[in-house]
């Protein structure tokens, strides 16, 4: 999940219009899935805390990309 979000951020940084659009599409499709994964990882407890944290950090980067 985190890799896919980072890959989407890399694609949005490219200058080619089609690649940039593919990155934005990937990020938009992953937002609901990211929220579901983070919520389920937090519900699993301490063992999944690193998965929840890395997903939350990647999601925060995506939000910053769209807001700034």
C-alpha cells in the first residue's frame, strides 16, 4: 500500500501529461483503500502499528501533494 502511494507521488512529479494523470488517478483510487487499511491495522493492535503508521505517513504525503 505504501509503495503504491509513493509510486503515485513519483508519477505525479513527471512532466508528461499522461503519466501525471495516471499518478493522480492512482492516488485518488487508493485513498479509500488506504483509509480502510489504516483503520483495520489500528484495530488489530500493537503488532500492526508499524503498518498503520507507514500508511498514515504515506497518506499524509498524498494529502500534502494535493493541498500544496
